[in-house]
C-alpha cells in the first residue's frame, strides 16, 4: 500500500530555508516533546481503568 504513495511523492512547494526550519521545528520538535507525554498519560489512564 505504501509503494504507490511513495512513487507519487509529495508536491513540491518552494519555501525559504528559514520558513522550512521553523515549520520542521514546530512539527517535529514540539510534537516530539508533547506526543510521548500525552501517550504515556493515555496509557496510564487506560491501565488504571482496566486494573
């Protein structure tokens, strides 16, 4: 299923280096910090409901 998606690729959008860096830091930097904490909290809530 992923092969056709990979062959199609991603649409190219010309964007400046500083805008690209800002966007990537926002998505991957803050997301990489926030998502694990939210995931751990959800697992904790799920486990506390079961046991």
